[in-house]
């Protein structure tokens, strides 16, 4: 059971890191033009957009500030704790 808990925790941690990188990439003024950098850009955007879109529908942006990724990170962090605790209780 410890292996499953470690695996679930690792999946949540990787997704948290990918969302955090996506937040950092939002500060880049232009989309990259190189083949590798464009592929990385697309990976981070396409792998997180489905999750962030849920929060963008609920939380309005305030001018040029979008707080939905921050709320999404908090929800994902809390979900990680809940899932891990449920698995530990089994």
C-alpha cells in the first residue's frame, strides 16, 4: 500500500510542478519560435488547460490578473492530502 501512496503522491507532485511551470510561462511576453521550445510550450499548455479551464469558468479575472491558477494549485494540493490520507486509512 505504501507504493500506491507514493505513486499517487508523485503524480500529484508532478502535476503541481507542471501547473507551476505553466504559471511561470505566462510571464513570457511572446510564444517561443524554436522547435523544441514550442513543443515544450505546447506540452505545458495542453496538459494543464483542461484543469485550469474549470477554474476560469468559476473565478473571473480581475483586469489583467488571473487568480484561477493559484486557486487550482491550492485545490490540487488539498486533494492530494485528502487522497493520500484516505489511502493511508485503508
